[in-house]
C-alpha cells in the first residue's frame, strides 16, 4: 500500500522552496495554462519573488521533525504499518518533492510486492490533486517491463467512516476550547472557478462533505475556500474574505477546521491558524481557534484503516503463488 500526499520542500529556505514550487507549479494539472505561455511567467516573476515569501511562511511552522506535513504523514504510515497483517507493506510518497512516487513504487517492487494499492489522501476528488498523483504513478508504471497489479483508493468525501471521524474530531476540538464559537467555518482548499465549469466534481464533493458533517454535528457550517492564487476567479466565498466579514455581522467568536486536508500543513497551520487569525482579529473578532486535521489521531487512523482494508479485500490472505516473496 502506498499512501500519497501533496509534498513539501526539504527545508524552509528559499532555494528548497524554489525547487519545490518549480515542480509543483509546472504540473499542467495544477496550472491549466499552455506551458509556452505559463513557463516564462513561472520562471520569471513567480520563482523570483514567491520562494522567499513562502520560505518565511514555512519557517513559522517548521518543527524539529521538519515539515509538519512530512512528519504527520510519516506518523500516519507508521501507525498503519502492521495494521493489515505481516504480508502488507505500507509505504509513503509525495507527489512533489521527496520521497517520490516512482521511487517508492520501485522500493515496494524490490520487496516482492506484485499488488499495490495507491492511496491518495484527498477526501474530495480533484484533477489537481487526486488525478495528478495517479498520473505520476501510472507514468512510472508505464516504463516498467513487469508491472504490478494496481488498485486506487476512491475519493471518500461522503464515506460514513470519514464523516464520523471528522465529526468526532470537531466535537473533541470544540470541547477543549475556553469559549463557545458563534460560527464554525469549514475551509476547503480553493481551485479556479473554471475547474468546476470544466466538470471537475471537487466543488460538489466539498459541499456534500460540509452538509454531512453539519448534519452529524447538528449545527450549521460556514463553507469557504482558501489559498487563492493568481488573477483568475476562484471558488467562493474565500476564507480570508469570510473571516474579515464575520465580525461586521456580529460574529466575534469563530472556530475553523479544514476537512479537505488529511494532515496539517502550510495551508492550515500558517494560512489559517496564523494569517486567518490575524485577519479575523483585525476585522474586530474577539476569539479565534483553529481545530487540527485528523492527522494521526486515533479516529483519523481508524478511518484510514477502515477505508484501506475495504480496498484490500480479496488481496489479503489470498491464494499463494510461486512468488514466495509476494506481499
């Protein structure tokens, strides 16, 4: 089984961030502009100015274990190791940066794995996340003489196990707060509006997740979309604009959670917990809280285990073959 998440720079320094952004923003699934037009823009002003700003943001959240996303993802993989029996190897890869998807597929094959479950940890399907992770895996597999059998983890935006885990996590987070939020904001990563118009189901998946969590919690959610980039119109309402608006409507105490992220990262810990807080307080808010992602919590790992075990059905404890080393 190969867990896959987005990725992270190797360090919070401009050079490492520049290398990461070059790979990330060169992906045509991420920026759907013809490369002949986009690459001069990317290699010009963007990679000249953005890495320094992003490095500053990464330094604010960097830990002794490195990037929070990398550290939490490693703990998720460790928590799942052995959960499906000794014959199931668990590994971790990142779409951008290290460890690379192709590299980890090769490691699994070197251990005798002839059946691999690719598990992108994106609850809501989006071409810029789920599809590009699978693209990278399939591109590597296309170069192999001897390919393993492959399955992929479907989006789980409305799966009861995911909704129950989210609701449990939010309840626990709210119970620990020293105040009662007047509003609970569900902040999803944004994508360009054009993505929805081209048929990507991401927006619909986010809305259904929010509706189901709202029903499970028995309270209304404010849905917003963060991380706008560039001049194109993005999904709305924007998280920063929402946090700036709420105090004027008498909402002075809020809690924010990010149900689209499997692990806390730059977009949650810096963009929401630091900058989002500053925006809300500057607009006249009094109390702000960010509730962590599922991460490697008990409920988060139990949810992943249930989803993955379901997809491994028929593979675990299957019939023996001549390949004695198969996992």
